[in-house]
């Protein structure tokens, strides 16, 4: 991991880590907002907290690491798995 990546990774909060863990476990599979919120333990936060976490994670992992599947949810692409695991 280079200095830029570790500096960026330091700015990932607990919500982003929780969302990333769920996406890593489900790599290559679409996870709906409702399931992502539940599995990440974010039910007590805003219903859009997962959206914010996805935006933050894309800043760190790159814009193509997490795919949006319209009307279904999000999916971590397999090619981003190694970088995602480095953040956990």
C-alpha cells in the first residue's frame, strides 16, 4: 500500500468499513440497500447512509470498484477485492 492509499484509508469511517465488509463477503453479488443496511448494522442511521458510504468507498477504491445495479443495489466487482480487503 502506498502513502496515498494509507492516508485515504485513514478517512474511512466505521459505517464505510461495515458496508465494505458486507460487500466483500458478497463480492460479485448484488446487495440491496435494505439488506446492506441490515447486514452492516446501520438500521439506526439515515436510510441513505449506505449511499454515502458507497460514495466514500468509491473515492478510495476507484469509481468502477462498486457497481450500481439499477433498482437492485450494489455489487463489489471481483477485480476490486484485493484493494477492498486491504482496507479491512
